[in-house]
C-alpha cells in the first residue's frame, strides 16, 4: 500500500516531468538543429523510462511481499489449528 507521502512525491515527480518535457519540446521547436537540445531530450526520455521501470519494480516488490506475508499468515493459522487438534487429541 502506498503512503500519502509517496503519492504526493509521485505527483510532484509527474508534474516536474511534464513541465521539463514541455520546456524541452518548446526549445527544440525554436532550435530544431541544436545537438545539445536533442541530446538533452534523449537523456530526458531515457531517464523517464528508467524511473518508470523503477516505479514498476517497486510496485511488483510490494505486491510480492504482500503475497508472501499472506502465505505466511495462512501457514501460521493452519499450524495453530493443527496444534489445537493435536492438543485435543492428546487429552
């Protein structure tokens, strides 16, 4: 589960990415042959893709962790039930 702070940070990141992307687009439109701007745009795109991958990996890890926790809890519950059966059987 995501915290409010994580959601706010993601929102700020997305807003900044949109702002920077629009600014780069505007600069390239004004100077389409500027090699440095083209490199900046490409680096920006690569960074954006990398961060998106990190965000996806984080979500996948959190989901896997949640699944493992649920499996562990189910196993503990089943063990408790078996211990109770054993206790009643030995009476």
